[in-house]
């Protein structure tokens, strides 16, 4: 059964501006080391970072928490192994909140095209949709 759905749209230029202004501080505050390793190796890191930023926002919406209740940006990580779809890994307070809401599985979809990156998260109380 569906516990929550979250969707978020991010303007890639917004992330690019944040990189130009506060690069190191912004990156360390918002993204995990694994996400940075993946994104900074891409031709255009900003579009991949924007998709992960959108995934974080969409996750918070699916869980119904927002950045409150002690939640931190880096407690949600998008992982993508070569040849596989992206997945979400929750840690810390976000993981505990998800468990308390009955979330047993998260499905993630990412896209970026032109000026925007988007993510959608489906939180389920089991493996099936």
C-alpha cells in the first residue's frame, strides 16, 4: 500500500549558481560523499546534482516531514550502480521516521532535460506498488 508520494522539480541553473557561490560549503551540507563522487565525474555535474536535490525534496514530501523533526539533508542518499536504476538509502533520523510511518520500500524516478531536473518518490509499506 502507498504510504506517501513526493515529487519535486529543480531548475538546474539554481544549482549551478549555488555551486558558483558556495561550492564547497553547499556540496558538503547537502550531498553525501557517494553522491558527490558520482555527480562530479559527469560531464555536467549540475544536472545530476539537481536531480539528487529534487530526490531529497521528493523523499521528504513522500514521508510527510519536510526538513523538520531533526532531519538532515545528508540522511537521504541517491545511489546508482552501473546498469541499474537509482535507489534511495535512508539513514539517521529520516530512516527512523520512515520506519515509524510504516515505510518498507521507496521507489525513485529521476529525470533531467533542458533547464530542469525532477524526481518522484513512492513510499510503500511493502515491496509491491
